[in-house]
């Protein structure tokens, strides 16, 4: 049975590693300016994880194969170097890994979170509510009108609770169910939660950030490839959580301006 | 029955009558078995819930006959609604984390074996011990009541994030009384756990037999002791959190709810609260909690491995110190559940470092286990197979944690099936393997009859292969971006993943079915199992020096005296290749 | 070891068991104090975070009776210590009736002062309510009620323990279980120290 354990374990370990080694399940193509650092870190971690995983499972299999159900009275021996060697090796190897991934890896994080958006970034506000995303563009005045929660009226398409009658800034605000943005232009996405916690995730953008009710959060990014990408909610928000999605529509600059004009006329 | 004058003073009198012996028992052994039974009931329920969930994900329109009897609103015509899926998910997580993983490896085996292994005749406070079990049982009843009420169980996940969990009925189905019951149940559970932890600690510190120094305690005793220190402080934080949550829900306070929220078209009357406050409080408890779930299994597995290998570990002390460091570090890492939560991004880096650092003691332990196998003579039994399987599972689960410990990678993997794969492998499989190993190892001692070895090994193979088939693919799904807690997969990119999901569901149902072998074995062996001798595994620790099952006061009139460390194996002893802890013969040099 | 062992060994064994349990009571109560401290730390951290997360933090004036309550609780601890002195074990012999009476008297004083504290805390609640400050009125009042209620609940447990000790003393005289008494005393003093700390938090933060 010990030998069978070893064989089964080797099969399982190799079978587990196979889809990874063959890149059968990978994140989609990165369309952001900051994502390559994240992807590199993911690859590095995958390599180290793969090595540790396979190494440990194969050693386990080998030792069980060799040292189980031996004859009665077989000589017992200890691994040369004993516990001291194990502890030293663990400290050195893992310590180095921890240091490398921790210190070097913080750069990818810093790219996303420690660099402020450029002053000329395009500001778009997003609102997450049970169970849809809405997006608001500031219009020609470049300002967002105030949000009045008590004025929210889904039936009349007033998702943000705007009061154009009394707030001048909200008169030219453009509200849309899809997030259209120009390619290669930095976007500063403001994030507002209407009711409970939600989250904004676009796989291709390598951006994921929670909406927290009561907090003014934002992310900034630049998309480098035209196309349509799915935005999904990743924070459990109620029964419609699975279906809460929208689309990021990355367009050429001219197309974006046309889209914006069209949208403005529909408000 | 001896005459009273011949007996030394005991912690409590010998039990008489059915109620005192089997229901409201002060005997730690009975209480341990009661915790085990509760854990078994909870795991059966939790597993059934997972089958329903997996079934729904791949065959959403197929009727499950009879399900409408469980919930008319949740599963009309036997088809699970999106909200009921979330209810099942919430209850699955709550039952498994609290009532299975805190109960079985820790409260059940710990209660049974800690006093015996240190040479005590019972826990320090038997009445508190009895109270701790029944409190936990009441918590269980309150939780399960949520299935029965019309609105159903809550839908906010076992993590119950605010404001979804805090605003009340407006948040959705199950979020009225269902959520209240959850909060009350967990608060009661906290009290039960705190009483239990207190008992473990006082007992370990003060009731050790003569010669039983701390370093002569078996590794599993150390694991239970360290776990109870963690539990003592962790549940002390969850209880206030639940109290504040219940107040927000019922008394109109605003601890977690800010102003201006419009939920179900209703402006919520709260203001100023912080949803992140709930997350901080919850995860400050929640992260140590997962170490509460794994540490006892690490101890049990170490204990069984040594006995099976017939030689001590390269260093038991290093294992113990590693467990202590894991316990210590576990307090500093809670923010790694909150990397993209909106908390200060600089904090994310601060949390990342200790999280990555925990890899060091975890790796040390793995290397000690592996290194100790070298040159051993492993006896293959159901127990040792599960112990070896634990090492494999712990490696698999631990390695995926390495990804999630890095905030930048977490941007891509947070809230995907990668996370679900990670915690299921470490908690749902590795920790449970420790429970299985312990069961096969100690069942003879606890009941007087051995479990059937053939069935046990069959159970192992099916479970080992089955759980890898279920949970390894979760990581692949996560890498592609499959989001968790979804009741259906309607994204563009999830279509191609459905065959893998089907594979997982079938594996889950098959592996679940295989567990009936275990349950059958448990029941069958109770009546027809081979009678167990005092020391069927040729073990060295004190539980093997007393009859199977032990008498009500464990050691009879004896007060054991300890002469050796707990793992004198591979030596020339009077009974074989081992020397028992309480044997006066000299140690191996 | 058969039951025909020598009486001295049996007594020694039983004395050992009893002293181990006295030790366990002491460990147990300190462990309990750790956990209670941790839970109050959680409440107070919540207070700090809540204060920082919003601009709606106000200020409440603490009812003056709070300071009388505090005095009562501190004096009750003094009374408890006097009781402990009176009931201190006398080497080799039993306590005399006078010592038991003195100890009982001081314990009763402790209990009375403890009850005064609880009544006073309730009165403080009434005074706050009269000002329009209820549990959900604002964040400050919420924490006031929660912190004082939690402390009060734990103090009531201490009062229960005092009642148990007093009743045992009355029934069993000088053969009362000392370990329970010691544990109760430690717990009661802790309630006083905890209250002082909470009072500081209430004064400076609320």
C-alpha cells in the first residue's frame, strides 16, 4: 500500500502540474500599462510554487516508496544533517523567496496604488448598486453634480440621484450603463457604492477594487487595446451578485468623442 | 465499584444514571465524543449543502426532487433560486468553519485526549466543560433554525460583510430573522469556545502528572494547548463584533453603516458607520480561526506519523516552536483578506510581509515531516495513510497561499475560485484528513473496538483522489478569473469552463458518496469491530497505558509518573521497539 | 495501585489533587481575565476606528453619579481585601468563629457596594436618557451604553460569585472552598481596574 501511495501521489502531482505547465488556464491578455509587472510576478510565483509543489510531493512519494513496510527490524536512520539542516535550509530558501517576492513585488503594487493619477486623466464616476453598474461623465463643465440619495429613482433612470433643477453641475452629466473610454488615455475612475459593498474587476485590465459604502475610493488605469471587456462584481452583494456586470468599451479617441456626443443627446 | 473511603479525592464523583453518564456528563471523554458527534452531524449537513451547490452550478434547471420540502420559497419545484444558493453557501461555510473545523480536531479530540495524555483524570473545570459543549449545541440549534423559518437562512456568506449583513431585511431574502439567528448563534458559539479554551489552558498548566514537564507533552497536546491560547483571544474579538452587528440590525446603531445608503429603494436611517470596521474585527478573529482549524490536525498527524514510522521526528521541539510561531504570526496578518478592500494600500504591504513570513515555520514543519520519513519503517494503516495524505494536502494548500499573500497578485486572484481552492485544500481537506487520521487511530481507544482497516483504506483512496479531483481544478478556474459566490456562471469567459465545472461536480458527488463508507465503518465497528487491546498500535504516550475504553477516571487509582519524552521509538524496550512514557525502564541513550 | 494502600499515601494523593485544583482555579481566573480584557480591547478599537471613520463624533458629558459609583467599586475592593485578611488560612489549625464572622461582614459590605455600583450605573443610564441620549442617538452614546452594559454584565457575574462564596461561608463555616474565594477576589479586583480604564476612555474619548 505504501508503494501504491507513492504511485498515486506522483500521478496526482504530475496531473495537477500539467495544465499549468501547458498554460491551459491563464488570465486573459493584459491590456493595461501596469499589468505586465503583475503578470511577471505571477509567473515568477508560479515557477517557485511549481518547484515547491512538485519537489515536496515527489520527495514525499519517494520516501514513502522507499521507507514504508520494510521488513521487521530494518535499520532506522536519520536524514543527514537532521533538524538543524531542515531549519537552516527553510530559513535560507524561503527567507530569500519571501524577501524577493515581498520587496521586489511591492513595485507592482506601487504602480497601481502609490502613483497618483495624472492631472489630465479622464475622470469618470462609477456607481455600484444592487445589481448594476452605472457610469457618469462630467460633461463639458468637467464637474460632477452632487448625489442626492433620496432622489434616486430607478424607474425614471435617475440612478445617481441627480438634481439638475437645483444643481447646475449635474445638468450636463452623462450617465451610461457601459464604461466607454478612449484607448491609451489615463482614466481616473471614481467609485461610489449606492447600497452595500461591491467590487469592480476587469480581468484584462488587471484592476480589482472594492466599493465601500461611505468611502470615496478610486482607481486609475490606462487601457492599451481597443475592444469590449467584461466588468464583473466580485463582492457578494445579494441575490443578483452573479449577474451584476457591465462592459468596458475601449475605443479610439474619435469614436469615443462621437459616443460621448451621442450619449449626451440621449440624456 | 470501590468503597468511598478507599478512593482518593477526585474532580467529581463517578457518574450514575443514564443522564449523568451520557447526556449531561462531566467526563471529558463523554464531552469529547459529544463534540465529535456534533461535528459529524454538522459535516454531513455541510457536505449535503455543498452537493446542492455543485449540482445547481452545472445543472441549474434540473429538478432536485424533494428539495421544495426543505424550502418552498428557496427551491420551488426543486429548482434552487439565486438567493437560496447564497443561503446554502452561507450555511455551508458557517457550519464547516465553526461547527466542524473548530469542533472536531480541537474540541472533540482535544477534550478526549488532552487530560489523558498529560496524566490527569479530567479537565480542570468539568462543569465548565459540560457547559461549553451544551452552549455550542445550543448555538448549533439556533443556526439550524434559520433553515426552518419562512424567510430562510442569510445570504451574506459566512463572512457576513456589512452593510449587507447590517441593514436588515432590505438587503434581501434571509436577511431579516435569518441573519439575526446567524449573529445570535455565532455569539453563543463564541461563549462555548471561550469556556472550552479556558479549560484546556488551565488543565495543561496545572494538572500535569508528576514528571510530565511541558516538553514531555505529546505534540498533539501542544497543538491543542497552542490552539486554545489562540481561541481564547480570537473568539474574544468575534463576540464583540457580533454584538455590534446585532445592535446595528435591531437597535438602530451605526457601527458599520454609513449614511446615504439606498437599499431596496429605501434610504437607510443610519449614518457614520464603517463597513471596513466589520472587516477588521471579523478578520482579526478570522485569520487566527483558520489556524485554530489546522494546528490540531498538524499535532494529530505528527503524533500518528511518529507512531507509524516507529521513530521520532528529527525534532519534536522544532515542530512545537514552529506551531508557536505560526500561532504568534497569525495575529499580524488579518489584512491579507482585505488587500483590495479599500483600506490604506500601504497597510496591504505591511500585512503581506508577515503573511509571507508564515511560510517559514510552515516549510520547516513540512521539511521536518518529510525529513523524518527518511530511514523510517512506516506501517501503512488507514490512520497513517491519512497522516501522509495530510502532508500532501498541506503542501498543495500552502503553496497556493503563497500567491494570495502578495497584494499585486491578489488583484488578479481575489474573490476568484483560486481563493476557494486554497482554503478548501488547507481547511476542507488537510484539516479533515487530520480528523480522519485521528479517528482511525483512536477509535479503538475511545470505544473498545477497532475500525475496519480494509474499509478505512478504501475510504482513504477514494477521498485522497477525490478531493484532489475536486479542489485542484478550482485553482485553474481562478487563474482564468472565475468569480466565487456566483449562483450561476453567465460571464462571457465562463462558458468554456463549464466542462471543468461538471468534472468537479461529479468528483464532489462521488467523493461525498465515498464518505458513507466512513460513516458505515464508524457505526459497524461500534458493534462488530475487533475488540481493542490497551495498546493496539504499540504507542508510547499515556493514552496507551489505560484500558480501551478508559474507566471514568482515566487512570483508576493510579497517578501516573512520567519518566520519558513522548516518542521513545526505535529503541530496545521491554515490550518491543518502544518505551512508554510512564515506564520506569531507562531511556535509549 | 490497589485500594489497600496506606492511608497517608491516600491523603497525600487527595491533598495533591486538591492543591492542583486550587492552582487550576487561579490559572483559570487569570485566563478568563485575559479573554475579557481582549474583548474589551476589541470594543475600544472599534470605538477608535468608528471615531476616525466619520465626522459625526460629538461629546457627551458623563453623569456625575459615575464618580460616586467608581468610589463605591474601589471601596468594595478594599472591603474584599479586608475579608481576605480575616479569612487568611491559619497554619495548622482551623479558622475561629470570629474570623469567619469578620470575613463574612466584609464580604457583605463588598456585595452591598457592588450592588450600589450597579444601581448607580442604571441611574446614570436614566440620566443620559433624560438628556435625550439613547443607545442609537449617536456614536458616542452607543459606545457609552455598550461599554457600560458589558462591564455591568461582567460585574453581575462577579456579584453572583460573591453570593456563592457568601452562601458557602454561611453554610460550611471555616470549611469553605478557598480556591473559589480567591478566584472571586481576583475577578472582583479586575472588575475595578477594568472600570477605571473604561472610565478613562469614556472621559477622554466620549
